[in-house]
């Protein structure tokens, strides 16, 4: 089972749920699309400027989707702010 980690505002929408990567979801775009449907409030957080995804501790910054599978750690973080 893929391991999901949520940081910042994403923790509010994940509510500490254990989430299994569904069959047929094989890349980062499909993960984001699926979570936009599966978790209430995820879509609005994902669409905020600065929202990021990381797979196995590497930020996904490419325009092409990155492959994922059940052994991966997938993290979502909201934009960071400093003061």
C-alpha cells in the first residue's frame, strides 16, 4: 500500500485517514485527480498556488506525470510561508 503523508492545510482535509492507492492509479496526475474526488476539500487545497507533491521525498516539478506504485511514499504540502 502506498504511504500518503499530508502537510500544512492538506492535514485538515486528510483527517488522518489511511488511504490505499486504488487499482489503475499509476502516476502523479492520476493520484491528484483521484484525491480531488475522494477527499472533501482536497481539490481546493491542490489548486492553491504553491501546493506541491513529492514522491519518495523528491518534489514533483515536471509537467509530465511521474509513475507511482504501492511501494511509494506520496506527500502533499501546501505553500510554505515565512515571516
